[in-house]
């Protein structure tokens, strides 16, 4: 019934943090919004050779639109 | 022999049962607060009188010599009472840990003093979140909106007082 069945605690904490950031006064909100941005980029390595750089958010977007 | 000492110390004052106090430690009876965010430390081992925290299990006040405990925090107001005055800070949720040596650590992701919030923005956000929560999106979207709406309601409640 609760969010625990759907989200991890990490996701829950990010959602509440985003809600708090969006409720700040204008001058604080702009700086705070930047803090909410997270990005992960990874590279698969095999026998000493690095593969292509994959941006995690782009990969997830491509997967969900497939 | 030891039972006699325990008896007399109990009679002398209300003790913290877990702590074994030596004679020279009477000075350090203040609660030391470390209130940190990922990007900023609001308090670092600051001596305070009392801290009120919004735990998941209910609101609690932490004083010096509190029993060691770990509490998950819900989105709400942390009130820090020092000798010079008190501050109310709204937190997005996290954890509060009381350590055995009179140290309180509060770790949250986002926090700001109540003065930094805009009641107008909260009202608009709450209306939008409630609309999504009762609309017809996916279960995930609705739950996400429900979580946000709870935070905005807590904020409104805190700002209204």
C-alpha cells in the first residue's frame, strides 16, 4: 500500500528533497535546484580496453521509449 | 561493596542508567549537535540545550544524556534550542542518531530555516501534487505525487504556526 512497495528509500528521500527545494523562496530556489541534479556516466572495460561512454539517464530514456 | 555505591549514586540524582560517570566528568553535560546536509554543515559539534525532531514514530525532544538511539525522520521541523535562542529548520527527511557520549548527529538531504520558504509556492505545489495524486496516471506517478503532497502539507502546517 505504501511507497515502500514501489520505491527504494533512496528514491523516496530524493522525492522529498525535491519537494522541499521547490518550495523555497525564489533566491534560494535557484541555487537549490542545481543541487538536485545528478548524472552518472559509465564505461564498460574488457581486457584492458575501454568501451563507449554511456550516460545512464539517456540509456534509461532509450529503454523506456523502446 | 559495589551495590552500596550504586545505591548511593541512585539516591543522589536521576542517572542515565547506561552511562558510568566518573567524578571529573560533571562538566561535559551538554548535548553536542552535528546537523549536516550533503552540501553543507549547519551545526558541527555545537553545544545545544535541546533538539526537537520529527521522528517517524512521533515527535521527540532530545536532551543531554539521552539513551543512544537511531530515529528515522519524516519531513518536518527540527527545532534547535541553544542558550542564546532557538531555530526552526524544516528538513526533507533523514536520520537522527544519539551516540553514547552525548553526541547527536542529524543527517538529512535538504533543510532550510522556515523563513526561507514561500507560502505561496507551497500552496501552488500542493494543489498541483494533489491533482496528480488523485488523477489517472500510473501507480508510481500517483505515489510520487502523494509523497510530495505530504511534504507540502507538513510545510504548510509548519509555516502556519
